[in-house]
C-alpha cells in the first residue's frame, strides 16, 4: 500500500481491497474512539490492544510508513528515468484490480451500470484537472493530509494524485526527503522543521481517516453493490492517469528550478515522442497484472483458512 500511495495515479486502497483487508481496515478505524482510554484503564493494555485490533493497525501502517520512507526516493528516480516501465507496471496492476473488484458485484442492472459509469467519468475528469499551487504553510500540510488520506483508502482514487492536484505532492515528498537527508547528515534543524510538517500531515490523515471510515463502513453494510460499482468506475477512469505514453502539453518549474510536466495528454505508442519501449512496457504491465492475481489468490487462501478455523 505504501509503494502504491507514493505513485501519483495509483491507490493504496486498491491493494487493500485486493489483499482482502479493506473492510477490516475500515471497520477497525471506525471502531477507534476516546473510549479506548477508559477501556485501557478498566481492562488493561493487552485487552485494549485486542479489543481495538491495534496489532492489525500497527502492522499495516508501520508497513506503509516504512515503504514510503524507503521507496520515496527510488520511485521518484524511476519515474524520472524509466517512466514508461513504471506506468506500465501500475497500469497492469490497476487493470487487474478493476476485474477483481468488478466481479465482486453479484447483480448487474441499470443502476449498477450507471453508478460505474458515473464513477469512471468523475475519476477521468480528476485525471485531467489542472494542478494548483501549494503554499508552504503549516495548515496546508494538515489540509493535504485530511483530503489525501480519504483518497488513499478509496480503491481507484490515488491519494498522491490528489496531492498533485492540490499542488502539495512535491511539498510533502520534498519534506520526507529533507527529513531523511537531515537524519543522514545530522542536520537537526532540518530534521525538526521537516518532522513538524510531517506530523501535521499525519494529524490531517488521522482526522480524515476517522471521519470518512464511518461513512464507508455504512456504505459497505447498506449499499455494498452500488459502492463496489462506483469504486470500479473510479478505477476505470483512473487508467487515463497511468497510461504509459504521454504527450506534454504544458510545463512548470518545480522547487528545485527544474522544468517538469504540468499537463499531459495520453497518446498511442506510435505518437509518443521518444522510444516507446512497447515490448518492455507489455512485460511490465503483465508483471503488474499477474502480481494482483497472486495477491488475490493469497487473500482467498487466507480467507478460506480463516473460515475453517
């Protein structure tokens, strides 16, 4: 999930859904409240830890955090030097996820088809929206975390791409990079400044998670088929963002003074300005596709074993 969330256009929620932990995640987050402290006081730490499923959350978000901190610079490098292969891999991954989530819908009717179409249109227009500029102020980190985490837990909606639209993707990624660089170099002033911003972002994420998980839990309990249809549509529409071959329409200057794409248009490989690497792109997409099938099979075996016990 952490690796997926680093890439603009790919949703960590997709990985959570395919691996079979999505509803446990939503239910566990929704169950967290201030009553945890009184439960701790009355029943002890171990009972509280089990009651609120904190082992699951610590394991999951610990993995996400480690992944983001360890892969942020690598993925940034790969996106700069091997963009076609990276986008192809994630295109195959999301395409397989569309099929996986879509087949969870048991009854297709006019309403379900309409919900899927609406989700696809909304997601598509998000992918072609014009990114904004982000002010480097404390409250924007809080707001960015609040909005991005909602997208991150929705399959098909990329939290990192929402950060791009907010204009804060580079700001947040740069802050994480500064934090790591400060630790390595012993620049504690840089560490303190970047840590403050990171904590603000995390606080925004926590608030967004708590508020939105309640709505999602209700939707899955009462409108499951319709919710799955909208999520499937989101993922279909998001494929435009991660299409490997792009034509740059406009550019901007990033915080390092480097010219980077601002608006891009999806094109066919033969219209791509540069080496399209079609064969390698197909292989990368196939690897992503097969990875989801393997995750799905692993999740299915896990659920079967759980049911037996």
